[in-house]
């Protein structure tokens, strides 16, 4: 797999923008390169107010809109499961250097985020 051309250099942006390397469980939803809807579990590797990066097995294309559902740490609200929900467009896709079928995908956020709570019962 070869490195794909990017519309913006997310690495230069990441150097200028303060972000976090947080291994948070994430669900990515969108359409793959053939236009079929997909939903894949992954782990968020980087996030800032501008965008995020993560690894996907599902092939996606540049400028593709994706929706992220990021599971936030339980310490933020002990009685609820909180999810950060945000949409963005792919600005960078990099193939894995090993034999893995995964690719590193970087998004530029398009919308304001939503924090959604799932109620859980406390015994």
C-alpha cells in the first residue's frame, strides 16, 4: 500500500496545535471507498480541537466524511457512560509500514461536538 496524497498536512498542524495522545475506545462510522456504510471499533491515538487521528482496517478516501463516537473516561461522570460525538473529513491517510491492513486516518473536524450520556444503573 502506498501513502496517499493529502489535502492538508495534518502532521504540520499537529506540531502547532496542542493536542492529546489519548488511547480512548472509539467507533468510526461512514462510507468505505466503494460507498458502502461501515462501523468499525478502533482506538483514538490523537485529538485536539482541530482534528484527530486513529487506525482503521476499512479503506476510506480523502475528503470522506466520518463520524466518531469516542468513549470518555468513566471518572468524568461515575453514574453515566459519556460519549463524545463529532464529525470530520479525512485530510490524511497513511498506510501501515508493516504487514497490517490498517491505515492511519486523520480527520479535520467540521462540526461542534456533542457529549451524549448513556444512563447506567448503580447497584
